[in-house]
C-alpha cells in the first residue's frame, strides 16, 4: 500500500504565502519525479511544478517566480512553497509521485486565495 499525505492548504489573503507538503509512505521505491498539480472550478487539471530525482525543476508559466518546489529524499517528501498568491491560484492541489513501478496521487488539498 502506498499513501501520500498532503498538508498545508488553507485560506490565505492575496499576496500571502503557503507551503504544501506531501509525504509518501508504504511500499514505494526509487521515486523518480515528484510534483504538484491543481484543478480550479470549471478548469482542467494542470501541472504546477515538478522535480526529478536529479533536482531538475519545471514550472507552469503562471507560477514561475512565485512558487518553488523542493524535495527531501530521506523523508520521501515533496514541498511546494507558494508566495505572492493570487486569487487565480485558488484550486485543489494534488501531489503526484512517479516511481519505477507506478504513479501515485494524493487526495488533494484546498488552497483558497481571497480577501
């Protein structure tokens, strides 16, 4: 059994910051790519950021310069530091992990940016 436990979502004012965390547990080995997706109401799910085992990163154009993805291999954890948040960042954020043997998703955590 593989479980991804997400935390850090919530309500924040425009211009504020949040840090999302996703911890993998269970029988998961050789994690290659860890990332975050999001889905806003009425929109398709989109890739927000991803990081490879070698440390290479990529970001959606809409979040470049504001979001930072990182990983702690010892803790099997991926983080998403979100700064200068905008109302259009409001969405359910999903953790995604690809290993040598499968692809796994978290349950999603709500991020709401509003005054």
